[in-house]
C-alpha cells in the first residue's frame, strides 16, 4: 500500500495539536494550539470550504460548469479557490479592500477572480467594520445572481458548523485522549466555534467553552460595535450560528493583545500566525491563568502569518 493522496483536498484536516511552552511560563494550566495552517490553504477555512462545496454538490445546488461566489476576508476564499481548482469550478472572491495584499495575491494565484469592495471614506486602512462585511456580502450575492452561480454564504450554510462538529471536534478529542477542560475561540462566522463546541460538549458537558470578541466589536457581550484590526473575526453582529447554550463565558481581546501575542508566538514558540490566532492564544492564556495545574486549554491557530507580511503585524521593524 502507498500513502499517496488522490488530490490535495484529501490533505485537509488532521492538523497537529501543539503545546505552548514559553508564552505559558508561570501559567498553571497547559495550553494546546491546533495548527490549522498545516492544511493546503493554510487556514481553518479549508475545512469549511470543502464541507460547503461537497454539501452543495450532494444537494444538487452546485452543478458542473457553475461559478462559485463568496464574500470573504481571505481565508474562506482561499479554501474555496483550492476546492474549485481541483473540482473544476470557477471561483469569484469578493473582499473588502482593507484585507491584506497577500490574501488577494494568493487567491489570484489559485485561479480565483477577485472583486474588491472599496472601504467607506474615512475608515482607516486595516480596520474591519460591519459596513465592510455587509457591502462585500451584497456584492457577492449580486455577482452570483448575475452569473447564475452558487453563492457561498458561510454565515448561513449549515455545512459550516457541521464540518467542525463532525471533523475538527473529534480530532481534538482524539488528540487529547478526550482530556481537556476548556476550549477558547474567537467568533467569526461561529462555524468553528460552535461546531467544535457541540462535539466537545457531547463528549463531556463539563468542558468549558469560552468565546472571544474584539474589545471594540463585542455584540455578544453587549459591548461597543465599531471597527477592529483582528482580520477574519467579528463582523459587528451576532452570527446566526452562535449558540449561547454552548457558551460558558464570553471574553474580549484588544487589538494590542492580539498583535503582541501573535508576534510572541512567532518569536518564542516558532508558530507564525495571523491576527485572529493571536487573539485566540491571548484569550486561552487568560483562561489558563485562572485554572489549576494539570488542567488543559485548547485553542486554534487559524492561519499563517505569511498572509499578513504587508500589514502592521509583521512589517519590517514591527515590534522592535
């Protein structure tokens, strides 16, 4: 027998779970991070994209020759572009212009068509707002209608949380031997957050689920709703897949905490990740500080820092 994948889609998932050592010095509980950049599109959204495409094919919604259209902050679009390249669909990714240049270039390299939605006047570059998301969503829906295509709205497609309940959650349970005490995760579409939470709660209802929001865009916890710099999460509204019954606590993370933690992950742990991963790890360490020795916290490193080299996160001299 050989260990050869039939195509790159077979390499999605089964990502490693890694213990943090330096960032957690003096922290009583163990913090484990699931490195989703080991998937082919270098993000957790590869799982979501493949689940949605396969589900649409199964349901007869997506047929040969159709165009796939999605609004995206970049990672979902990349996952879809990879799936479309392998399966023979044309892909249109609709991005707010505030997203990093690397994300756009990666989409183009994968054969996707990129449609940029300009930021509203007066919005600082790099700041993500609810208006950006809504404008990209409206444009994606428009393009799908114009081309009689399949519009991927990850915020309403049930295959989003389903793939994480059936795939990502069980991986974490297997990798930890079923022994974990808390799961900490920032909310974007809430697919990863709630899908994994459902699997973990089914395994052991005592596992604590802690949801994270940016401090300046915190509708779940009733906080302010404005722009933030943590690309890939928090659209400024409570996502449809959010399930309060699966959530034990909601915390906020500042832009500065996310950025500092992402930089420290790279320099001290050798884990090169993006803004939202910094938020996840910052939140996980906050939770781990309140726990006891021998307990275990799991979070997700959503994507690679290679997608953010042109942003303030990793610009030359940043953090020196």
